[in-house]
C-alpha cells in the first residue's frame, strides 16, 4: 500500500500535535506516514502519495490560514479529484464552521473525503490524542 502524507499548518502547536498523533495511528496499521508542515513540504509532489491528510486550524474568521496553507491548498486542489483525503484541525471559539466549509470545498474538487473532518478544541488532551490516533488508523484502512 502506498504512503500517506500528513501535511499541516500550525502556529501554536495544536494542529501539529494532531498531525503527529494521526501519523502514529496510520503507522499502527503498518502504513507509511510522512509528516510535514506546509513549509517543510515545499515543492514536493502530492502525487508521490496514495492518500493525503491535511490539517489547518480555524483562522481569520472561520477560514483556513491565508498566508501559507491557503496558497498551498489552491496549488494542489486542481489535481485532487478521485484522491482520498482526510481533513483535521484545531479551533478556538467557533463551532467548526471552517471545517464544514472546507469539507464542502474538497467535495466540490471531487475528493474522496474520509469521514468528516476531525476537529479538536484548542490543545488535544489525552482523549483528543486518542481520537487522532484512531482517526489515523481508520484512514490507513480507507
Ligand atoms: C488570528 C487567529 C484567528 C482565529 N480565528 C478563529 C476562528 O475564526 N474560529 C475559531 O474557532 N478559532 C479561531 N482561532 C483559534 C485557533 O483556531 C486555535 O487557537 C487553534 O488551536 C490554533 O491551532 P494551532 O495551535 O495549530 O495554531 C483563531 C486564532 C488566531 C490566532
């Protein structure tokens, strides 16, 4: 089975912690997972991966982070039709609106969206980390 890229943007470390836990869950199913921040991913190709897990917190007013993550997503989304994609991210005071909008956008791109995006309020606690690991393990089998 091909590898999964877990690509995230995180300023405060919350979405980063989710990304690392999701990657652990993927690995627990003996599927390879490479974890990158958007800047680490740079100009690598998403085509080298069988599936993508994309993480970004709710920023601005219920939008994706606009300086790095949004341009990255715009640059890859034209090629995502038929691809298996999972979404995740941390949020603060909202109700997950950014994730619902993001899911709709990905469906519009023709992605095979995995479940609904995993959202966690602020810093994932032990239960949140477990949710991320289980989400990753299920995505590995998707
Ligand atoms: C500039 C800014 C804008 C934000 N906008 C929202 C928002 O619209 N809705 C929300 O629920 N949380 C919002 N938050 C809270 C973040 O989503 C939350 O702190 C999250 O845990 C940050 O994730 P990170 O640690 O991965 O950067 C915002 C935070 C910042 C700094």
